[in-house]
């Protein structure tokens, strides 16, 4: 899965995008991405902490950036209306 076109913050492993927090590595196929509706949950990193590739500091920075962005500009994370059904 590719990153959402709107990228607001980019770390080594994680990006804050219009969808929320996404893993940069395409090989992970979006299975660890965090939707915007979940960025305020506690223990977001818990399912990944035991994985060798996981960079906890980079993830914490992504969470902080997403939460800051949501407070400052909450409309950024709302899907655009295309008029299609």
C-alpha cells in the first residue's frame, strides 16, 4: 500500500498522512497503519513493540505529530467529498 498523497510529517519508518499514521515500508502492506480515528488511543505501539524492525522513537514522534496536527487543523484528516456514491 502506498502512502496517502497528503503527507504532513515523514520519519524513517512512519508518516503522518491524510489517513492517519502510516508505515513507510510498502512491504508491510498497510497492516500496521493507524487510522485517524484511532490516534488518541493509548498503547498504539503495543502490537509492534516485539517486532525487530519497529522503531519506537520514530513511532512516538509520528503519534505526537498526528495528534498535534489534529488539534491545530482537524479538517486535514477529514476525507474530501468527491460527490461520487
